[in-house]
């Protein structure tokens, strides 16, 4: 009798295991200068590995194409622009440049990928920042040349600039674009439930089993998180912070988030996190956090409203937290 009961329990356990969904599958890599993680839920291991590998391969492809200071398609274009020459680029890069132009125009050039030369001057075109404040005259020279995305001309796949100071840095665009590409790739692999995290830029597909995907919003000055946020299907968050790439000199912190109006790193914020959904959610979450960070706390609510950002959480330079009503209702 005991043997029969044991056999029955074994059959029941086998049946439950056979009916339970596959466990969470995660793959990590180091791309775009940060840790990248792809989490997939509820799909067989072989399918999950193939889908995650395709996503990470796309990230590596974008990283190699858009690198601002190592040999890449973008750096070759920058060299041609500096010589006052026209350059032929791939249709994909031409499309991304048009997209970046549109976001730059929408943000009044506070999102401005044309200031790559200024970013290089501050030493952020290196794996390790230079820890030296540039001469004021050199900064003023770049500001006075006013490089903007509107100076860039794109005709079919030919690109040139009417302003020789234009040097492109798509660092504030690439991670968001990569999130959108990841979603498209995962859908072609029949993945319905996933979370893709590129150094704090995150997009969600579906859910984590019977609960939503949950992410933490990093505190810009302390270990741990400011708050937890449950992401719904298709939602993305993007964070701009002065703790990601920076150096300190003379007791001050200088981050890579440079205000194109002054030529100096913006210092009115410690971090800004935005939550968006809909078309190009990844790209929008990446691009729109930048102008809100640069423009400061005093104009945060009005600026967010103009950009159509209803959900934001920000920490200003004094450490005060600013949360929109819509975001407050979502946070834990």
C-alpha cells in the first residue's frame, strides 16, 4: 500500500512539474559601457537562449556602429563632417539621425547629439573621464559655434553639415533605441514576457508570471533604491543621473550631462527618471530624461508637461525629491 501511495505521489509531482511554466531565464553582457540584462519568463530554455542571444547581438551591433570615439560608422562620419565633407552612411544610420533631429527639435536642442566635440573637450570621450575642467575660453568657443542637429543635412543616405562644429554623440539615444529594437526582436521570437535592462534604462513586455515586472529606481547618492515601480506591458523607464559618468575637481562634481547653452555640465539635478509607454517607448524614455535633467527643478513640471511626460521622479541638486502626481500613484 505504501508503495502504491509513493508511486501516486511521484506521478502527481511529475504531472505538476510538466504543467508548470519554465523558470525565469536571464542573460547578461557588458555593452554601451554598462551592464545589460535580458530576463525572459515562461518560455522553454532553448527558445529563451536563442531570443536573448539575438537581443545581445543587436546591442553589440549598435554599440560598434554608434561608438563616438572608437572606430565606428559614427566616428567615420564625424571625421568627414570635421573636414567639411559629405559622407555616405547606411540607411539605418540615416534614419536614426533623422529621428535624433526630431527629438532635438522637440526639446529645444536641450537633447543635442551635435555637441560631441564639447563632450570630448570635457574628457568624456574616454573609458575613464579625464578629471580636469577645460579652459573657459575653449568651452566658450564651442558654445559660440552653436552646433545643433538642425545643422545636419541628410539627403537619402548622404550626410553633411552646414556647421563644421557639429560632432555627433548618440550616447543619449542609443540605449533607448536598443530597447525598442529588443522588443521587436523578442516579438519575432514569440516572447510575450520579458524585461530588458540597459544600465537602468528598462522596458517591459507582458508580466513576470502572475505579477508585473518590478524595478527599483536608484538613489543617486546612497546605496539602494528610492522607490519600487511595477512596469506594465510596453512601458519603459529612462534615467539621467550625475552619478553615472562624472569626475570631481575642486570639490565639485562634473557629469557627462552637459548643458549646450552654457557648455558646462548641468548641476541643478542629481537624477531624473521618466516613465513612458506607447510607440518608441524606449527611445523616448532615454531622450526625454536628458532635457528635464539639464533644465533643472524650477521648470521641471512645466517642461515635463510640454514634452508629454506625465510620470517622473527627480532628485534636485540639494537632494530634494520631486514626483509628479501620476508617478506618485505608481510608486512603492
